[in-house]
C-alpha cells in the first residue's frame, strides 16, 4: 500500500477542511478576545459558545463545504467585523453600522474603500480561499464519516454546556453581561435585528407623524423681515478650527467677523449622521429619542408660524429622517442625486445660488436649512484645487506615514467651510433683515491622532475627536437692536458646556416661535437657559451619560488639553 503523503489530498480531505473552516469562522472571536475588556468568565463564554455552535453546524452535512456556504452570512459579518477592528481597534458591529451601510451613497463608500486596501486585502485572503475549498468539498465524493460526526457532536454539546456554565459565572460577576450583547456573533445578529426594526420604524414615519402639529405661532412683529439660517456641517471637528484654538489658519474669515458667538465646549449626541442630524432638526435627543417617530422637525414649526421655508442639501438622499424633514419645507432641493450616473461631488459653494433665489423672494419671514458636505471623506473632493492651501493634500492611503496629507486635506475642507460661511453671512447681512445664522457640525472625525490610529467616525465607542464639534452663532445688527436680551443671553450661555440638543430649542426661541414643544432651558438665547449633564445616544437608542461611556485615557487627556468640561 502506498502511504506517500499528498499535500493536495491533505488539503481536500473532509476532516482537514472541517477544521480549516472552523478556524476561519472563529478568527473574529479571537481578535475580539484581545480587543474587548472581557472578564475571564466572559472570555471563556465568548469562545466556547460560538465554537460549539460552529462545530455542530459544520457536521450537519457529510460535506463540510455545504455547511460553510450556508454560513456565508457569518463570513460576510466576519469580514465586516475585522475591517471595523482595523478602523477602530475594538468593539463589535453596532446597529448604526448596519444603518450606515444603507444610508451611505455608493460614491462615498467607494472613496473610503479605495483607501482601506490593507484591510480589504486581508479579509479577502482570509475568507475567499475557504469559500473556494468549500466548493471543492461540495463537488468531492469524500465526506465526513459517521463516527467523526458523532464524536464531534458530543464534543460540541460538551463545550456548549461548559460555555453555558461560564456564561452563568460571567453574569454573576457582572450583572450587565448578556449573551445577546457580549458574545460574537450572537450580539451582531441581535444588532442587525435591532437595526432592521429601527429602519422599519423610520419607514413608517410618514404615517406615524401624519397628524402631528406643533401648535406654533410667532411672537415677533409680523411686519419685520426676519431670516433664520441653520447650517448643518458634516464631519468637522472643533479641534481643527482656528476659531477654537487650533494653531493653523483654518478659519481666517470667521476669526475676523463681528457679531459672531462661538460655542467652544459643544459635544454631539451621536457620531452618526443618520441620528445626529435628525436630533439637530427636531425635539428628539439622546434623552428622548423615540419621540422622533411621532414628531416633525423645526421646519414645520416655522411653517406653522407663517415662515417661508427651504431645505437645500449637498448630501445624497438616503431615505432617512433627514429626507422626511426636508420634505416638510416649502422648497427642498438636493445637489446630489441617487442615480449612479450623477454622482458629481458638488461643492458646498453651489448651495449659495439656491440661497440667492430664496432671498430674492423677499418673503417677510424666512427659514433656510442648509445641509453641507463639509469635511466628509474623501476630504480632497470637498474643495476645488484652488483651495489647496495646506499642501501636500493628495491622500494616497490611510496610514500613519501618510497622516500629513490627510490632515492637510481635512484642514483645507475647514478653510473652505470658513469661506462658505463668510459668503453666506455676507448675503444675509446685505438684506438688512433681522437675521441669525446658526452653524453646527453633526459630529467630528478621527484622523490617526494618537497611538490607537483611529480613523473616520461612527465607531461604536466614540472618541474625543468625534464628539467635540464646532457650533457658532452669527446675528445681524438689526437682530441685536430688536432683541438685545436674547443676544446678551447667548453671549453668557455660550460659555457653558452644551450638546447638540440645544439647536432645535435655540432656533425656535431666537425666531420667536412659541410652541409647547420648545424648552427654554435648552435655548442659548433664553435668559432661563440651564446647562445640565450631557448625554450620548447609545447603540440601542438609549440615553448614556457621557461620564458612563468609559472613554479611554487618551480621550480623557484630550478633553483636558482642550479645556473642555468632562463629563
């Protein structure tokens, strides 16, 4: 008998493939065991329960390749999870990450994926070969023996029982431990289900909010021309604004501007656009997020009070609350379109002709909401070549050795925002109206800032750089003359630590919009403003006090270095 070893036969043998497939499926668990702060019992549970499950599933059919392909979804989730760890170092795929997939347009996704070459190559090398071997297994005449399958099933059941015991001990040691939240991939499946339910609730919004009314009316002089503009920035952080102490000239025009009130200690309540922007536009906040499914936005409140309203966006429509709120306006337009043939990457300056058209209407009362592209990656696409002030700014890849052009390009987006806001304010000022322009970013961004090498935003656990955002308020001479108490209050209240939950109430108060849904304690222009504890919107839409986020030491130091209040 010929006992010569055959490499090819070894790699195509059903038992070899079985353990190969099992190893590949367990790779995310091994990485998470290293990145997550598991207790010893939670760590055992995190390995034993999934291992026993995969062991049992892979022996259901004689040919393990069949089972592997039936686990294809878990392979996709594994790849997603590893890319997430490449970006953020830790944490499992949160519900928001799934929603981001369906709300991010293809152009932005392509811009990002093109810069994540190492991660993409890594997951391809990990997951494509077993899928190929799975096909070979299916086509092969060989299969797992009955004896091997029975013995493996016994081991799987035994490991499952031990894992159940360690889960009990983990719960005894930490009452917050939950298999559904702390054991991969069970937690990711749970998060996917939560994201699907949230998406369904959002899709039902036109029905659930149909009969809602603010019961709003204006308390200001009906003959006075008033213009209020809310500018929602995208992905820009206060740490890189000259106006907030940055050592580069990123906001030269705003720094020279009169009647400008910067709010220096402002945090977003979410590091995802699809949650942060709706909370900016509505009474929903981290403290009461669920009201968003029933209530409309400040656009409707202004319309009820007799204002002509307009919503202009440089963001691609994505069937989120932002789109629903935009449709409340008398006029709404998007510079970007959904169609693949019209992804033109319009610049934010292209919003200004739309503003001019609205101002030319000479409506007595006007509200304009502008949703910009701001500093969203790919940064180099957000400004013209003529605005490349900081160079080099050509982003080749995302790695520490390429951080200089990365930061230069990001800083150029802020200079471009500075020029955009200056041009916008000049237009509003030229009307001579009683006017106010309120600017806020939706969230910030990580830029490989420290040894963690974090990049982008939307990480399950936020960082200082994703949380600290620029907020500022400009007012006209006419507004200061008509409402001196409001301006005095705004100057005083701008010194307090705040969150983005102030935007809705400040806009209503500044505009003289009376409604039972306005809370003066959250309005910067109100004398009875009351700064309170700051809250973060958790992954399951639950309110989390900022101090309970358990931020790493690097972020706590950054808060202190930038002179911010924490919590």
